C-alpha cells in the first residue's frame, strides 16, 4: 500500500471512531459539551479520508465537494457570520439594557458585542511586523500574538460546542416516567413569584400533567438575604393555585444555588437513582443538565420560554458558569496553549529567519 491510501484510511478510521463516539454519547446521554465536537470532527475527517481514497482511485469529485463546503463555511463564517453575531449581540444587549434591570449579568451581551467588534483590530495591533527578525522583542510579540489567537480560538470553539450541545440536548425527548419534577428557583420579587419563575413552574406543571399527575413536584429554593420568605414556599403556593393537589407538591427551602437545588431535592426522593425531570429556564437547561450529570442523577432537564433579547446575555452567563465549574480544566488548557505558542515561536522563528 502506498502512502496516499494509507493516509486516507488512517484519517477515515480516526474520523469514524470520533463519529461513533459522538453518536453513542448523543443517544446514551447528551449531557457532554464534547459530543458535538466529536460529531463535527468525525464527520469532517471521514469525508476527507473517503475523498482522499477516491481521489487516489481517479475520482476527485468527493474531495472537491468536501473542500469547497469547508472553505465556504470558513469564508461565510468570517464574512457573514461574524458581523451578524456582532450586530445581534449589540442589538440584544442594548434592548435588554433598556427593558430589564441594569446589572452586569444583563450587560454581558452588550459587552461581548463590543469586544468582538474591536477584536480584529486588536489582533492586527498585536501582530508582529511582516519582516521576520531574530531579536527577542520580535519573538516575544510573535509568541504573544499567537497565544492570544489560540486562546480566543479555544473559547470560540468551546462556546460553539456549548451552543451546539445545548441545542442537541433540548431536542431529546423524556424517555422515563419521573418520580419527581424538580423546579429550580430563580428569586422572588417582594416575596412573590415573578414571571420568569412562573414560567419555570408552568413548565413543570405541564410535565406533571403529561404523566397524569403521577410524579411529585418539588419546588426548590431557599430564602435569599433580600427575600421575606423561602422561594420553595412561594413556588409551592403558586403551584397549588393552579389546581394541583397539596399531596403532589413538596417544598425544598434550604438551597442557595442550582447545585444545592439538585442535591437537597434529591434527598426527598425514595432513591438517589430515581428518575427525575428538572424544570428551569430555556437558557439554563444545559448547564443544569451538566450539573445533574456531575451529581450522577438520572435526570432530564426541560426549559421554559425566555424572551429573545434576554437569551443572549443569559446564555453567556451560563457559559461563564460552566467555565467556572470546570475552572481547573480551563486554566490547564490556557497554559497548554501558551506553552505551545512559546514552543512554536522558539522553534519556527529561527528556522524562518535562517531561511530568509
């Protein structure tokens, strides 16, 4: 076997392994950010590998199509997708700033839009001169620019994978009849259930009715420093007002965050392995799903409708939360990218300089 077919087979096999891993992960669970990465990389590598094999046999059509599609995605993503993303973030950020409370969390979309608007100019400013030099200043600037590009690309790919995994997860049906429906709290206003929290409760009630009232509803939320009573208590009252039997609603009133919502509500189940449905806001679905997976819960998370302009800032806040939940992995990844940038600079720049 010559080298060309061997490369094609090797790429195809590796791609098939990734693709199968992604499909199996999607079917079995779906609560992993890596799943869409495996799917996309696997499909791309299988296509390239098959194209190389067919091209070696004198049939270049598939390889040509694959390269054209990948090139088109890359070009359109930069020419159309990037400006469209910046415009959307700025527009939704300004809208939420006008219509909602002016907090840092609600300003995330606007801040992200401004950052992405200035990112290309910033990268051009950091870029070293075109003329290669072997002096330390040039190498330092080259390494800095490369490190920034790698880190920005890492967060861009990770965020894209987070979005893709969120969408794939939201399309999953509820497969098992739950013992309980856990509704996550989100804060009271003057001791009352606000619209955002009411939407979560309504979503939980809809699932409850879908299973003919067989599960129990656990309203989960403790009392915040600025709240006159526990969220779980107010949430339970709201559910009872919708005509649900008191015997079917349990209030969990000690939790202070999503992780505690899940852990404390789990203690109210007949078994730690009991199947549950978790109801929350649409933007919070995937992060809550990741938390249920880390806790080893048999859970399916569903989301309530969120206003479109609120979604972008909320989703960015959730992504930051996921990064915080896995801070050690993020820090390690950044350190690896910095080491790669420095190593590449040390090895490549002298070679380019000597060649010149």
